[in-house]
C-alpha cells in the first residue's frame, strides 16, 4: 500500500541550468545533492555502468522534485524539447505559486518558453500557465485566486 508520494524525478541534460530554472526563478531550494555509480545504482535504474548525479529540490510545503543528470551516457533516450502535453507518459509537473504574473515575466525575461500568458480558469478560481524548463519539460504553474 502506498503511504505517500515521495518525490517526482526528472532527467535533465545539465543540473546547473535546471537549478537556475527551478531554484533561482521558481523558488525551490536545494535539499540534497549526490553523485552515484556502482552496483547499487546500476541495479536500481537497470543501466550497467551508470554514473549519475541528482539534486533533490524542496518546495515550501515539503514536497520534493529530484533532478537527475546521467553522466555515463551522452544520449538522452527521448528528445522532448517543448513537447506537446498530449504525448504518452508523464505529461507535466505542476506547482502552486503565489504570484504567477511575476513568474511569467521572470521566465520570459530569462528566455524560457511559455505557451501563453497566465490564463484565468472559466470558473475564476485559478490562473494557469504552462512553461518549459531548459530541457523542454512542461511545468504547470497555478495560482489560486482568493475572492
């Protein structure tokens, strides 16, 4: 039986570029960073000779996002740059934010792709937008609107 969601893992090409996006712009904080290789991690991920590095990022509510960079492979198995949200598999990761308009300006000002300006939902309860991280992973930002 599942007790809780532990973290969401995202494979990235460059940890440092991803940290700029997720920490400097979106406001997550670095919780832990580690390099791994050897038999333990080979068995866990199922890739012989794997060498990787990961960073766990923490949101204010304690939820974790794990960014993983594989150093042992120069080929990422799937290109997703600015991919559409209707592809099979994990579609996106979503965060609740407190100032979506400021984040939109910061993202655009730093050269990141956003599908649109923040959009108010038809029922007026939230503003929503999709942005793309440095690797094209879709990040949904949602601001709850207080009446």
